[in-house]
């Protein structure tokens, strides 16, 4: 039997460089798979699917069965944290819909006291997945970064200009910091529970890191990440933490140096030379295949994979996308990616 120390993903996160790098894909469980769509049709809504442990575990395992990734990522959503804090969260045709937090009074009503009612189903799903995963496959838990979760909570969903949340952070930084603090508290509980249930790695998705200038990036991305990482490491010092500050550009280097994470996820725009030094010289890197290359397949996919392996394969590397799998991606292209990565 392959022990945890023999799992390729964990070996790379411990600093090893492997001839055949481990791989998994953000949003690897989702709408591009017919088996996911069949199960999704049974659920009342997306939140109901996330909070049904049997279904969430099944969705988590579906891509691993098909493609033999080196990791499964627990099927859940970053917006379960605001839901656990008492905010109304739903999903419409165009994405998430939340009852927006408009001011300090709204934020003061939020509480993580009953977070377990939301999180317990996720933790149960993690336990179910652990019992069924292949021996060499790691389980990844995750949460959103505090800044990213705050953007959805304040904007009421996705945004183009983030005027509400950035305006609050500029106008009343102390009040906004109180909201961030509540998100941090719930995020630590969410991640710690996933680890206790069997997750061997966790990832922080800071999807909207790239919209902030440096001073704001330091306060609302790096500092909250430092606190979340420190709290998790206090409880689970051996659990690797991957940070994904999407769109951070040159600030990737500060994030890698200061946030406390053990590995860093790269978005598609990060040049491979920059990824190699100064990032990979400091820690394992993960990424950064363009999801459109996966969608396109064929020679463009093969060339992109070859570029990543040539530039980053000499150091600790986890192959992944620079963002999530697109819903229209043919599963056959993911199978082709699997074949390319297993080619020595």
C-alpha cells in the first residue's frame, strides 16, 4: 500500500522534483462531465448539492475515476463561509447571488457561532471521499481567501469594478477589517474541519487578488492569509497550504515571500521564467496551463504542456490550470492531458 509520504502530490509539496509531475485541475469536478450533470439534475440547487455529503463525495470522486488525477479536490464552494456566517447565499443563472453586506451594522450581525450547521456536511463528505480514494491520491480541501470572499459578500455577487467593496475598504478600513476578521475566523474553522476529516492539503483561492494596488494587497490579501495560515499551522503543522493569488502579477513574489503558504498556484498570465525564479526557487509551484488550451486540445495542448514541463520540470512542480476547467471542455481533452503527463 502506498502511504501518504509516497503520494506524488505530497512529495512535491515537500520539495521533491519528480520526472512525471503530479497533476490535478481546478474545477475538475463539474459541468464538463456528463456524470456530474446527471447528478446535478437531482439536486434542488447548487447549495443543496454541496451540502449533501453523499452527492458531494460522489462528485469529488468522478474525475479521479475517469482520469486518475493525483489529487481529488473536495466538492464544495467558497461561499459556504458567508452562508455559515448567516448571510443569504444562492446561485442563479449568472452566478452567485448574496444579500449584500452594506455597512458595519450588517457586518455586526454576522456570526460564526452556528457555522458547524453548514460545515458539518462538508466534513462528512471529506470523510466519505477518504474512504474511497486510491492509495496514491491525495485529498485537497479549500476555502476562499478573506479578500475574495469579502468581495462577494459586499458586492452581492460577481462584479466588474468592485466599487462597493473597494470603496468600503478605502473609506472605513477599520470597519472593513472587522468584516475580514469574521471571515478569517470562519475560514479557519472551515479549513481545520476539512483537515480533521481527512484533507491532506488545503488551498486558499484568492481569486480577486489582482484587483488591488500594492498597499491594499498587503493589508487585505497578504495579512489575512498570514493569519489564516498561522492558525492552521498551529493546529496542523504538517498540512501543506497552497496559495492562489490569481492576477497578482509582480506581487506574486511578495505573496510567496510573506504570506506563509507552502506552495503557490500560478494563473495563466504568469510568465514561466518568472515562475521559475523567484517563485519556484522559493517553494513548489502549481499551474499554469491555459484553460483554453485544454478546451482546444491537439497540438496546442501538447505544446503548452511541453512548455510548462521544460521550464518548470526541473523543480518541484504540480501541473494544473491557471484557472478552472471550462464547462464546454470535452472530457476527451482531459484524458489527452492525462496521457501527455504520464509520458516520460
